[in-house]
């Protein structure tokens, strides 16, 4: 019985340690950068995912700019049709701001 145990031990260790060597899709130091979507708070989850898919499918910067412009126009028309004022300007990238003390020097 002991010889069989010694044959299974390396196999067990290998299978339990294997996931530790797998490369994760994103690492903490290199997160996936996502572009802020204009008026994302006024879109459904499905609309946001469809917009992201269209942006990923666009291969040139010009095609992406055209998609952004069309999306902005569509969202502004949607706000006007609902009788709302358009207030969808993105506030900037997360983590890019005045900092802890609002930019004041000590």
C-alpha cells in the first residue's frame, strides 16, 4: 500500500500546484483599461456591452472616432426627446485627479 501512496503523492502535488503557474488574464499591476462611455449611466447594460463590442470591432482610430461621434449624437437626441438636459461629460479617468489633498502642497 505504501508504494502506491508514493506514486500518487507527486501527481496530487502537481495537480494542486498547476493553477498557481497559470498566467492570469489581468495582473494587479496591469489592469484592463476601459474607455469611459459617454452617458453610460443612461444606457442599459446591453447597450453598453453592444457599444463596447462595436468599439472593439473598429480597427482604425478614425472608425472609433466615428463611432464615438455617432454615439454622442444619439445620446444627445435621446436626452432631448426625453426633455432632459444633456449632462454626460465624463469626469476623467479614475485615479487621475487632484489626489488625496486636492493638489495642495504641504
